[in-house]
C-alpha cells in the first residue's frame, strides 16, 4: 500500500514547501520512501513555478534540508481525489480546501498541526511578511508535526 500526503499553504513558497522538505526527510530516515508519497501546493496561484522563498531556503538549509528543487504549484481538483491526506498549514487555507472539496473528499482534509506533539498551536504562522526568526519557528513547528505525522502513518500502514 502506498500513502499519499499533500501539504498546503497559500502560495506554496514558505510553509508548505518547508513541510514537504522536512516531511520527506523524516519519511526517508524511517524507511518509508517506497510507501509514502509527499507533495505540496498552494490554494492560490501567485507563485506557480517559483522556487521557495530565499529566506525559507536559507533557514531550511541551515538545518540540512534542501528545498531548491521544489517549485510552487496550485492545488488542482484532481489532487482532492489523488491524495489520501491533505493537510493545510492554517484555518484559512483549510477553509479554501473544504470549499473546493466534495463531502467525501473533505474527510481527508485537516490541519497539519493536528499532528504536533509539542505545540498547542492549530496553525503554522505565515513568515512571509515577518522578520527572519519566523522561518525558524516554522521549521520548529513543521519538524514536530512531521514526526507526529510519520508515527500516525506508520500505524496506518501496519494496520492495512
């Protein structure tokens, strides 16, 4: 069985590519690369085709994550059928996804931070307009939620 995860923010240049890169790393070190597929996208098409924000890439690279090959794309309708789990970085993008989805598809949509073990936050804050430290906070949150998500997927795969 393979399991497909889509990580979503607004423009797909800060939070969701960070989550994709970090989650890919945790998938790899847990030997789940052949069983778990991950991608990211934005609910808006402002940055389609662009690499992640340079500040995002710098913060990620400082922790050993390479996001340079990722390119922004917009969530497509077929994504709602293709992915087993679609996780938004915040409630606004969760609402956007829910409006796009059928009632059946909505069952596979949630918040990424629901998998966090050490943060009480529901949302990963958008660092785009803030100061540089926001990108490190995003990484802290994304690493934590990614670990929780890996554990959840491991259980799903064991029980399938």
